[in-house]
C-alpha cells in the first residue's frame, strides 16, 4: 500500500515524535518503495537525512520562503501535491497541532476517511482499522475507514515506538510549488512561547500542580523538580482558573491530553476532567494530603503528604540519583 | 455582520459512559446532554462581536436529534437571535465529513460573514467538523483561536500551538474560526434572556431542504465506528501514608527506578 507520512517541523527542527509516525507508516506500507515522507518549510531539506533508515525511499521536500510558517491552506496544497506525486492511499501524521489542523481539510478536499489520535492502527486490505480514546478516555472506539480513495490517520505521540531498521534511502525529491498569490489567509508571525521544554502533549515526563499550589510563585517548587528531570510543568484546571498557571499548561478535558512515561501530580485531587487528560500516562505518581483524593485510584505510586514537604525532597533525591 | 455559530450536543463531562452489552454502541438513554463546552466560547464571541458592532445577527445551528432543541434555546437565552435545527434523522452517528457536508450546505444557504465553532467536541475529541466545513466552502479557517479582532472584512486571529507558541493570522472573511478556552468567559443566560428565548424563531430543517439526499450521504460515509471497548484496567497502585515524608519519597524514587524503570 502506498503510504505518505507528513513530518511536522518548526524552524527547521522536526518534531521529536515524527519518527514514530514514520515507523507506523513503514509498517502499513510494507516496503520502502511504497513509503514516502513529506517535509514542508523553508530550509528544511536537511531533515530528509534524519529520516534515513526509517523505511522510506523517498522524501518529498517543499522548500520555499512562502512555506516558512504553517498555513492551513498552503500546507494542505503542499501535502495534496505529495499525495498525488506518490499515489498515496494512506497519509500518516502525528496527533499534533499542524497535522490535526490540516488532515481534516485534506479529508474534506479528497472525500477521504480520517482517523484521529489513534493508539492502535492496522491495515485491513484497503481499509484502516484503528483504536482511539473517546469520551475523555472513558471508552476506546474501534474506528475504521471504508471505500475511501485516500485515508488520513494521526497517531498519538509516545504510544508507538520509533524504529530505525536500516531500510529506506530517504532520497530527496523536490516538489516545486508556489502558494496562491490571492490567499485569503496569511500567517503574519509565529510568536515564541516562554517554554523551552517539550510541549505537554509530547513530553516524556511531566510534573503537574493543582489548586493546593496556592500561588503562581509556588509553582517554582515544581519547576525545580522538573529541571532535575528535564520534565515539562503542567497544571490542573483549578490551578489555571485560580491564576496560578497559564492556560497552555492545563492538562485535562478543556486543556491538553498528555501521555508521558511519568506524570507526577502534586496537590491535584483528580477530577474527572483532569483525569480525562492524563489517565493514559504510563506511570502516575500522586502527592496529596487527602488520602481519599480520587487521583490515588489511578496512581501507580501515591504519597499521602503535603506537596510542599514532598516535592523538594523529590528534587534533592532525584538530583542525587541522576547525577550518579 | 451575520454570524453563524455551530453547536454540538455532547454528554455532560460527569456522565458515566456505558457500552451496550454487544459492544456496538454507547447507551444514550440515561445521558444528560450539554452544549459542547468549547461551543460556549464560540457563542460568547459571536455575541461580543455583535454587541461591539451595535448591529447584526447571530444564528445558532446544530445538526442533531430533537434533544438538541433545548440547547439551542439555551443559546438563544444567552442572546443569539435565531435557532436552526437540522434533523439528523436517518444519519445518526454519521462521520464528521458527512456532518460537515450538511453543515456546509446550511452555511451556504444562510450566507453568514463568519462561522464560529468550538475548537473540538469533548465526546469524540476529533477536531474535524469546523475545519471540514471551511474546506468544503473553500473558506479559510483558524482553529484553537485564543484571540480574535475584526476590522471590517479582515480578521486578525491568534492560534495557540505547542509550547505556548502563538501563530498570528490575517484572514479575509468569510471564514470559520474554532474557539479555544482562553478566548473569553461565556456569560450565563439572564432571566429576561430565558423569557425572551421562548419567543425567538427556531427553524427546523432537513438535509433535503439544502438540496442534499440523506441516502446518498449515508452511502458515501468513509469513516465508521465499529464498536467500543472499555479502557484497560490499571492494577491498583501502591499508596504510602503515615510515615516520615522523606522515607515515603525514598520508597517511591526507588520504585520509579527499579520497578517502573522510568528514571
């Protein structure tokens, strides 16, 4: 099956989980000749070399100043050009901001099937069979495409393993594309975030604080713990609504869905809304003074204690351990 | 300015989601429906735009079953001017692209200057329909919008992406924008608003009223939900209490390294 994988990049750097999507693509394609990747941006040709060995013989590159920043219409045009060039029946991406924005547009344009944020995916003849969490992770849905001329699938980060099997030359094939001059949507700028750490949705380690943090200033305690672990700091809705943390840090139903290897919840009681966003974390550590807090029901390890006592001790002990 | 807000009814976040005995569907009889929380930000933004302009019309529409009627009325009570319920009879549970095809036809008929939606629905979390409606109409869209400023037929729109980064767009209307939480704080319906809502027009339509054939739409569905599974059970965790905090932290650090092997 001809498969195309969209590699998300920003400022010339591909997403850390992009190789997971490429590995999924390789499995669906069955062989390097059937797998291609597409990279879109300005000065992004170098990314192709990083894809070598992950199962794709071809990397389509759309490299043009006009594609420097993401734009849903011009990026849809570019991916569509790669779909046509490769004859792709399946297009794989990462369940991350660009892919989740552009795949629905392409599915509508090409009257295709679309599976979003899957945690399992397989080819069944010409169709795709996947599994995706629904209703805030309370159930898993078995989702399938049928009679689709082309199907789009985005895979949840940190679920699938990236594997370099040493196949696929990742040879660059340039697609010459100029965006329409009369575009009704222009990207004026991309403002940098204050956060240098991986985004919550892709972070392998997260330290999160709840209402019990008591102030924005107190989040420093979690920042110190996160520094030791190279983790990203998150927050519950209660902490965000109280003004202790910014909205982009919010984990949960009206925030971000995260899936790290380790999630440390400090002073978070564990509302349904919060757990909707973090219950698939592989290991959950909860610190809370209330032994009845619902968070302990999903915790791998729990400590009934004051986070202001426990968090600094975690920082000291982990620092000593990781420096060894 | 005429604004069309598209609404989806979703089960209340507190709902217990029960899978049917044969695993084929979700039991809906006991579910309590609410306006998809992100759609409330879309309604609020539409009302704010109208208030600032001092004129205009806000229409609130949904492609749904009859149960969505009271949610549309809730939107009217918040201040929307007119309701539009397009019956999903015969197309219940259709995929997002089919829903988008119906809604795009409705948008075409209404011909608004702007369509506002929630950035995603909290039931399937797909983030599809608003974007697909835009594509089917060949309109631009921006989803996950945290800031919106209109200047005549041009909008400056901010979209939140990873790591706190913000993409800033200049968009020519008509367009579709998907509201993110940070956009505004939705109002509550006032008592006079609730009284007035009962007298506001609420049109009932079918896909056929927009020239669509429900049977053909059904035959063209490309994505289906084949059934549901419960999420895997997590084994009970180890919870420590009553000991010295440093001792408990020590135990957990050791388990993280030796048992869970995550650090």
